[in-house]
C-alpha cells in the first residue's frame, strides 16, 4: 500500500515558517505585506477560493485587499483597477481570480500586473524565466507539488515523469519544473494516442486533467509516484480527484489524496510567493 502524501500537514509546516518571516518583514519594514485579490462575477467555486485565500492571509499576518467586481464589468474598469494596484506601494502581490467572465480578455488584464507583483506566476516574463530555469515567481499548484516531492525525498533526477494535462496554470509549468529538476518529461493531453501506455511507463505521474477518477490502476506501473491535482465531484457528489484513489493506492509507492493533498499546498505557495515578492523589494 502506498505512502499517502499529507499536503495538509506539509502546508501547516510551511505556513508556520511563512508566519515567522512575515512578522520579521513587518518589523523591519514598519508595514504589513499586502496581497490584492480581484474577483469578477458570482462564480461560486471562485468565491470559495477567494475566501480561503483571505483566511490564509490572516493566519500568517499578510493583509489582504479584496476587490469584488460585477460580472458585467467593462474591460476598461478591470484594467484600471489592476493598473492602480500595480502602482500602490501597500500591495506586494496581485492576484486576479480566474476564470474571468467570457467578455473579458484575461491575457490583457494579466499583462498589467507587474512581474514583481505577479504572485500567481502567470506573467509572460515569469513563464519565460521558468522555461529558462531562472529564478522567478512560479505557478502555485505546480510549485506546491515540487515541495511535496522534496519533502518526501522523492527523486526526480533521471526519472520518467508524465504530466496529464497541458493547461497554462498547471500542466505546462509542472512539466517545466520537473524538467528543471532533471526528470525526463512527457506531456499528455486529450489528443494523445495510447495515453495508457504513456502513463504506465512513468515513474512519476501528475494528473491534472479535470476528469473524475480518470487515471485507473491499469495506467500505473508498480511503485510509481502518483500526484493528483484534480478536484472533481463523483457521481454521488463526493469530492474526488483525477485518480481512482481506491484502486491505484495499492499499486503505487506514493499518492496524494483528494481532498488533503495538493489543494492545501496551492494557497500556501501563494502566501510564499507573496512573502518573497515583499522581501525582494525591501531595501
């Protein structure tokens, strides 16, 4: 039976360290670290995420500034708010909760976030630096996965890693981080032929496809490390991941549960990125 990677416990450990460093920053700078969160519309999942982010900020001593815009807000108003926050010294990090309503151009909005305040790691400059293996702000979920691998002493060097999913938020940055950590990486997606045989060859598999219980035991080789980034509901409405946990856990060496795996790490790494952004600018 696999070792279950406890994201909740690891997140708590990292947050305790963040809290200490945030207090140190506040003493030296004479002001709090500020994170601005922009939410457009009434998407219930996004509202939950934003609430969790605000709560997490409070726990570690970061001041959160929440901006709620109506779903029909014009692009010019959203852009104006981001430009304002970009020039505000109280704000060290800016986060625009995605997805945005269809009439808004998220690329245009995200471009207005200065690279040094891009705590989500989505700006073209940060993505470019990640591809070049340079120091940068990294997308929070993949960053959290790397911390888990590190904490549990899971070797990536020379290992075959398969990332299922190619989103800009998880799949692509995840692949780059694994590549930078000397893994041999394959990215699979909806058009991949023989997906099962690609997966079964993997020493490390990261499932980020957004389909409940999509990765099954026959797609996993004995002793593989399985990281489940998915957050779905099964047919009975119960929270589940992209991996069929019950059948896979008896075959792999390590596995992340849903909930309690990658999820808690995502917001933790957002706090970490915000701390680093603040510390970087402290003269």
